[in-house]
C-alpha cells in the first residue's frame, strides 16, 4: 500500500478513496489479487488502477481473452508457442547447431548485414553487450536522447564507464542531421548511440541521415543502434546506411516471448568488438560470433525463433512492412477522429507504436484501468512527460489491421465511459474512431518514408 497512509486508515475509520497501485502480474494470479483486495477492504481503501484477477472483474472478461496492445511483450502465434514445447536437445548436437546457424542467418538478413548472434536476456542486455564490447571505459560517445529509450541507452553507456555526451530533445522532437554531426565533431565522439524507433514517443528516427552526416565529420565513428522495436517489422538495412551494430529482442517484432536478445554485427562493428576489453565474460559478443553461444543457450527460445523466421518469411518482407505501416495509419486516423490525436509528427510516425493524447480531464491511468477491467484490453501507458495525458497502442509483431479495430474500439469505449462518469461531453460522438480505423484498413497504404 503506497504512501505510508496505512497507519491512519484503520478499520474503524470512515471510508476514503486512496489511489493504490496494486499489480497482479497475470490474470491467473487470483489468490494474490484476492489477498490485496481483502486487505484493502479491511482498511476501507478503494483500489484504483489495478490489474485484477478475472474473478474480480465485474464485467466478467474471461481470463483467456485478455488482449495485449503493447509494444512488447506482444501476442505469440500458436505455432511459435508450440515450437517452444519441443523436447530439449544437446547443446553440441547437430540438430541445435544447425538450427542456431539457420536462425542467425535469418536474423542477420532481417538486420541487413552478414552476421547476427543471439544471447539470453532482454533487449537491454543486448545494449549492454554492444556498449561493453565496442567501447572502452572513458571513450567519448554521443547518445541521441529523444525519449525514454534513448535515455536508457545513454544510462547503459554511463554504467560501463563511457564518457557520454547527450544530444537531448523534448518528447516528440527529432534532432536534425546537422545537429548530430555538429555534436559528434565538437565532442570527438568515437561512438554514436541511436534509437531507431523511439518506443516512448512513437517516432521512427531518421538514423540514415544522422549517420551520413556524422560520418562526414567523423568517418570512423562506430554506430550502435537500438532497433529493438523496429527490426524486423520496419526495414533496417545496416550495411547500406552504415550501422555497425544493431540490436533487437524476441518479444517485439519477432513475435516470441521475452528472453532472447539479438545483435546484428556489420564489418566495422566486428572490428570494434575484437579489440581487447577487460571485464567481458557472459556478454562477450566475440564468443557468440566465434562459437554461437557462450553458456547454455535458451534452447526453447531458439526453437521459437526458428518458427518465427519461418512465419516472417512466409509473409514476406514487403507485406510485413506494409502491414505495420497500415496499422500505424489506422490507429492515427482513429485517434484523430475520436478526439485523441496522435502526438508524433506524421512524416516520422512509427509503424510499430502510436501515442494518442487524451481529451482534457481524462486521466491516462483511469483509461488504462478501465479498458483492462471493463473490456479486457491492455493498452500501454505513455511515458515521461506524456504519462498522464496520453496512452500508447502497440502494433508490433503478430498484430493485424483487424486487431487495431479492437484496440481503438477499447480506447474509444473507455474514453466515452469515463466522460459519462464525469458528466462531461465526449470529444466526438461514439464510433467515429472505429469508423476511421475501418476506412484506413480498406484503403491502399501510401508509401511511407523509412530508412
Ligand atoms: C522494449 C525496448 C527496449 C527494452 O527492451 P527490454 O527487452 O525490455 O530490455 C529498449 N529499447 C526500445 C526502443 C524498446 O522498444
């Protein structure tokens, strides 16, 4: 119970509303949520902003119907889940070795380079591995920080002792190529840390322009790109645009559960990683490059990735990229039509995640809780300065355009319910958002600028 207020909220006191963040991390964790509710009710606290067990949801959203609309983890197609249930196999055996090499080759193709490796860990682990491997403590690097994930990348570099210069802009803004090049020149940076798709702001960054401009002033600068919420849903051609190391994670575009980090390594990245570095062991990327793994691999995740790549290839690159662009177009069109306008500029809007601003007086936490409890739709909270006034809808991975009709319907219904509860008029008549989504689903998708 937050806020140290429990000492004053005894059983015999008058009921009062205290905002309590109770979180049960799955709908099957019923005993835990029940215990929290029991304790809360004994202390006459009203629970708000909770993820409750299905038994406690008055609308009776069935437990298997929780719909995630998050930018990771995202829904896992049944054949990937099924692949993960295969029996374990020997590390050194030919079956796993062949599978690992096949997955590495497929992932490298998704990155647009020759070599890729995978290591157990979430996306952040890959950022650590890249930074620790490519640079030495004290090396000056420039981190472009245009949101929460750029900031996280900079913190990872700082944690490894690098001298981190930040080119920081406000949420929703995008630095120019000239600004990036000027800061690289001024700081003498040997590394450039970039986020391809800033998941907190819903912006796809013009990294190709940034890198081209930076290389004019610093031809040898090593570029490391967090492509965790872009690859393979959004094209990235590392070798063509000069990305030396890029990273991704299993739970976003690859449609698998969280747990496997993926790293694409270009020729200059390989050279940077080969330098002698103290303090590397589990995350030593050269070990993965030479021997494929460096400890017991997450075998089930490699099975998952093999099936993931089969599905991704069956759909094809062009169709997959267009599907993601279309979902972004749909959600933004729906947002505008329902009075929840997208916060990202349209020319750089992300195909994998959209941030929608809420009408005045409608609180983001209330929308998230209501959409989950009443309609079984888990939307993502916005981040940083947008946390209270916006929500995010993730559309990375296995989602289809039809899923976006559901996502915007849940948001539209929640906004209308909350406006009605507050006795105020909704920004638009009900159904406008869904209608706009349907229209955008049926129209051809205009060519969208990507790197
Ligand atoms: C999700 C995400 C991360 C963090 O990944 P984890 O798997 O949670 O460590 C980092 N960067 C971006 C851009 C992301 O979208």
